[in-house]
C-alpha cells in the first residue's frame, strides 16, 4: 500500500480528529493536523474533515465551519480533482460548502443515534472506495443530524451519475420497504460523492473500525482509506 500524507482539519468543536489520525497512522499513512485557519494544503495527498460539533453546531451543523479560512483552500483543492473526505460533521460541512449536494437534517424521531449500523456499498464512481457492489459493512454512526435530504431532481441525477456510494440496509443487504435508515435518510443514503468521485461525504465513522478493536467487524472501516492511495498514485 502506498504511504500517503493526510491532512486532518481541526475546527473549534471537532472531536474525532484524533480517532482519524490514529486510524490513518495505524494503516501506515502519515497524518497531520491542519488548523482551521491554515490555508496551504499543497503538502497533502488527501484532506479529511472529521466528525464533531464544529463551532458548537451554531445556526446549523457545518454552517459556520463552511466560512473558516481553510475551507476556501479545501474547495480549491477539491476543484483540482484532489481527494477530500468528510465524515459525519465533515459531511455536513461539505454540503454547506456546496462541494456535495443536499443537506443533513435532524434525525427522524429527533433523537441522537450512536450504534453500529449495517450499510451496503453501491455502484459508484467514488475514488475512496473500491469494494464490490453489494458488500455489507458494519460501521458505527454517531449523530443527531444525519437525515440526508435533497430534491427529487438531484436524487435522480446522483443515481444516474454514480454518486450514491453507501446506503443503510438490513443485515443481509436488503432494504426495507419502509426504509432501512435509522435516521430517516432519503433513499437510505449514508454516503455520497461528487460527479468526479474525488469528494466523498458519509455519516458513518470508518475511522472507528480500522484496528480490530471493534470486534468481528473491527476492520470494516479500513477500506475507506486504502483505495484512495491507489487512485492518488495513478492520478
């Protein structure tokens, strides 16, 4: 596996950056923290926006972080085709910055959800994941606003362009008629990418299941940080 240098952005209120750095270093990569006021990302092979409660989720999740100085650099980095991943709050920030379509709303039932959840890999052009279509992964979720929503036209476009990367599912990979998303997400969406596939946002936390400490499914998250190395090497 090619060693990469990841930049993990830290906003005031981020709380998952250390988990991400641990996971990346465990997998053999180099990982450094990037303060939200930094604007030079040239040294990094990929950028991670981690989970947490940036700026205390003031106004709405990701709304203030979207205007941090680093985000102009992240947008330029992404527009160059370079890899960016947003996990949980990072996903929310990517939608607020319009690097990904749609929005993350309050969970249906208006309750915070924290549990390991099955999800299915879909056929997509995402450069961050190369697992076979239909693969079922067990990744923990930990959020209050993970209810993905977009307008019907956007959903149709994302489906046609291979932008839906992950869907919540049942243990056998099937989806319930009334929805399998524990948070009420539209079309059971757990993760999406942009049309180019280099920007990836997901609500589950793969960094928490990379080192086998999570039990039988403790390494299901490792795949989220390995395929991207091959992509960068071949870019």
